[in-house]
C-alpha cells in the first residue's frame, strides 16, 4: 500500500499498526450506541405507559429489538473472549453528548400530534359535535332525541348517553349482536329501530344524514335495558387499513394498541372539557379477544356504574 494512502488514513485518525484493535473498538461502539438508544427508548416507554396506566410489555419490546439484542450480545461476547473492557471511560462523555444533540429532536417530537390524538380530534369535531349538542335549529340534541324516541316507542333509557364501544381487536361489526355469546342464558344485544335521523349541511354536502342506533339488552329474570350504542368508526377504519398493509406501507409499523390508548385518552379529555358533550358520551372498552367477556354484560356494568338505580328507573316503564 502506498505511503500516500497510509498518510491519508493516518490523517483521519487511523493507525495501521493498531488495525488488530478495530474489531474491539467497533464492538465497544456497538455496545455504546445500543445502550444509549435503549435507555432513551425505555425511558420514553416507561413514562408513556406510566402516564396511561399500562404495564410495559417486555416480550413485545424484545421482539421489536431482536436484531439490536443479537448485535449487543455478540459484541459483549467478543469483548469478554478478547479479555477487553466492555465499557471505557469515554462512554459517559458519549452519552452526555448524545443527550445534548438529541434534545432539539425531543422537543420537536413532543409537539408532534400522533395518530391516536389526531383521530380523536377528528372524530369529535367531525361526528360527535354534530350529533350530541343541539344546533338551536333543525336538531334538538342527542338527549332530547332519546326523549322523543322514548315517547314514541314507549320505552325508557336508564342512561341517556351514547355508548362508544372500543374493541381490543379494533373490529367493528355492522351489528353489535355479532358479539353475543351462543349461551342464551347470558345477556345479549338486539338492535331496535334507530333514533331520529339528524340532517345537516356539512362541508358542501347538503342534508348530510347522521344516525344513532338503539339496542336493547335481554337478560334472564329482568326487563330489557335500552341504550344507544355503536363502535368508534375511526378505529374501524384503522382496522381496515391494518388489514391492507400492502396499500399503506407507511403505517405497517404502527402499534395499534398504542394508537387506541392515545385515541381513548384524548377523546375522554375532549368530551370532559366540552360543555355540550360532557356526560353525554361514554367510552366502553371491550376485550373481544377474551372468550370470557360478554359485551352485553360489559354494557350493563357500565350502566349500573353510571346509574346505580337503573332497575327502578326501567321498572317504571311497566307501571
């Protein structure tokens, strides 16, 4: 090799007399970078999960970081075999420099709206804000719409709220009776006539129609319980998107459960802060992957939680 080429490498900080140390240096740098990235990622996940009240899924984290784990293990093994130190005195300096250089990125990320938050805002403004409050003209409001329905049908809704069902799988069937169990001894759902249609001129669409479904829950030894319920359409759309990942490659790596968590958290906040929608919408989480769970029971528990005296309220229907 020419002396000029050797000189160029020396200028870049390389020394061909120490080339045998390169594998050691490379392995040590692999360890440095992986430890720094891992500490950053785990800190973010721990904070995020603590804020949302959910546990860290260590198996899922391992699956996502499998390649990094293999490189880290191989690097540590090589250094131990070579009787070299795993961490040098330069590690803390590198870690400190990394934190300083990534601070602007952290600020930028903190101001970025994620999928779940964006979907919740869109769902609220594009749907709930149209079907819950009165517009002072053509639509009397969701609660009054239920009162009209009760008068026409001769029934009683013990809780005059829109129950928004959030399924773990994100699957939203055309009819909630899909979630009924075959065991007819358990409570089950049956669709009734829908509430009165809501027509509004929205975004250039004349007489746009919104419709809410009414259901009744049949149960052994008790009167049917009426309620307005439906699934969250944005999550239904997300479910369809994730089923067609070939068309939406940009979303192939998203975490559906994280999106759902962000969606629910944001939607609850917005509903709570809205004077028009507060206490008129209720999010209900249903684990449709758990065979021991029954949606009708989950809804009955939520109704009882909101209105403990619901049995006496519905019993007045027959009097």
